[in-house]
C-alpha cells in the first residue's frame, strides 16, 4: 500500500511549499512531491492509498548527522572540567575507553541515537573506533563485534546508519590498544563488515582513517584502498586542532591537507571532518576535487578547538555536512545555529551564511538547513536528505503551533499567502528559535520511529533499564 502525506507545509527543492502532498510507495521510497492531485495519482498508480492528513504541520527532510561518536555520550557531566583538549583526552576520554564494556557501549549507543531521533535526525554517520577488548585483542576473535553492537542499537531506535569503521594503528597510551589494528587487518575488517551488512536495510559501511596522528601513512593508504574496493567515500579527522599543522609538517613536511594529498587522499571520495585550520587555497582545492567537509561546531566549542570559517567554506563551494560528534546534546538544529553564531562572533557581524550564500539562490538559513540534510547525505553517499522522487522517505514532522516557532509558524499554518510573504521567515525560525518540543513525529523509510517525543523502538523505560545495567552509568 502506498501512503500520501498531506501536511500544511513541506520543504522540498530548497523551498517551503504549501498545499503539496508527499507520496511514498510500500518500500519507503518517495514517488511524488507536488500538488495533492498529482501526488495522489502517483500514489494510486502504486496501489491502494492510505491518506494521512497532517494539519498545522511542516514536513522537512530528516536530518543527517554525518559525524558521531555515540559512546562519548557517556562522558558528559564528568568532572573535574578539563583544561584543554589533551587534558580532556587523558582524564576524561581514555578512562572511559578503558572501562567501556559491551553493555555500556550498547547503552550509550541507544541513548545517543534515541536523543538524535527525538531531535529529528534520521541518519547517523557513526565514526566507530572501539574495536578491541581492553587487552587489545578483537573480542571473541571478531574485529567487528563492537561495530555490530552499535549498528544493532541504531536499527533498534530506527535510525539509518553509515558505520564509518575507523582505521587506527597508533599505540602510545593504554586506551589506544582498544582502537589499534594493523593496516591489512583493518582493511579486511572494513570489507568483511560491508559484505556482512550488504542486504540489511538502512545499514552501510565505509572506511575512516582516524587522523594523521592516529593512522600511519600505511594505514591511511590501506583505508583509501578499501574505499576504492567498496566504491565508497572515506572520512578522516583533519586540521582539527591548532597544533595539527606543526605535527603534519614534522611527520610529512606538509600541511595536513597536503600530507593527505601526498598519500592519494584528495579526491571525490574524500570527506574531511572538522577542517577548522585548512587554508583558503586548500578549501578551494577540496571543492575542486569533489571532496566534502563535515563540521561539528558544538563539540568544537565544547573542546575549545576553534571555529569553522563558514564564509570561506561557502565561497569555496564545498559541500558541507553537519555532525553531532561527541553527542553531548545531539541536535542538528543546534549545530546549524552554532556554526552560524560562532562565525558571527569570530567576524563581529551578522548573517554570515546569508551574506555568502546569495549566489546559491537560497537565503542563509535554507543553506544551513540543506547542510543539515542533503549535505550530510552527500558525505555518506546515501539517497536521503531531500524529499524528491527516488529518495528514501526519511522526514521529520514539525508542529507549526509549537511556541518556539511563534509567531511565524502559526502564521504559516493560518495564512494561504504565507509563502509569498518575505517577512514570515520560516527558515529563520528553524535556525534561530526551534526547540525539541516542536518535533512531533519522525519517519524513516516512510515508517514512524518517533511519535510525540517517544522513540517507538526503544521506549524510555527500556532505555533507562539499559542504562542502569551499564557499568559506566551505575
């Protein structure tokens, strides 16, 4: 049976449209977006039609968090507050890594993914790197056992997941024994995991060489080789910290991007994570090469890393995605706001995305909304992030009468001519004002995973039980 959703407003093709329907086939693919009769005809051609009227609701594509470390949700609230990034790594991150057991890994994943779903995130790129047991060996001899735990948690919540299997071979601290593999073993594990999930709905795999400091040249080259074999993109942390350039120059004699380029790592498969300290010419070369960039402004602020030069990213023409990274409070509405506001503070001016994205034909708020959806989808090479024919039907239903959207949301719900009124800036309300209470339902493959704030696959009581049974929570 096909389904025809009839919201008051839908965001499609870079614009908010009133009086449009969204038709979905029984496999969860979008088969029409347009005037109700047109969408109804397409739905009828696909079989019997179930019509769902969504009065006073806005439907937007599901958000795509293109960079997450779900277990790090277990780090939040730990004291004493670290002084800087190295101190955070030593006193906060590695003690948790060393104690992380399977129950805690699962509970953390369920918690992070449930919070994502309630915030309107439908797809996560999970940068997973805790492969080994505390003794440094693959648990039960299976290098993908922990990855499977994370994948299963995402699917229990209902999220679509791209497992970004990290490639790491530096061992200078005890905690790093849990990450480290040889290049050959890691590349085999990536390819094996991809084969194992090939027929699983909503699951994909790609390699992720951790960083220039976490992965040797041989490991980075092995990861790039795995991406080529699998015909996927690869993700890598790059130019995140102020000291990363000095490190790259000491090891490779080049800046971080040029070092990656020398290893064959600059091209259309490349997705850089963070990239705070790229040079302007490097951003332009990344764009020309067809590479992508995923930024995580809330985590960058939390760790005192620095800020993204959003204006230069837009000028360079880079396809930008957003991530929730450490998952302190995962929400891409918050990440949209954070990257814009950090850029305003750094440049002591307003409307950074607005001023730089005029050439795209969209206002700044819509440019950022597209970064949170289609941009992240591009980074993960998935057919999501847009409500268009042939894409997967992953979307979020927003209450236009939620007080966080007042007065604009209510005006859009009431006024037939709201679409033509430039003062009723719905995109601006999503950027500057929306709160979690406005998210009413979330769908993946046309099926609900959240309704009225409740994650259907993992109810709150079940989640709390999982957390209580986790060593790192008790």
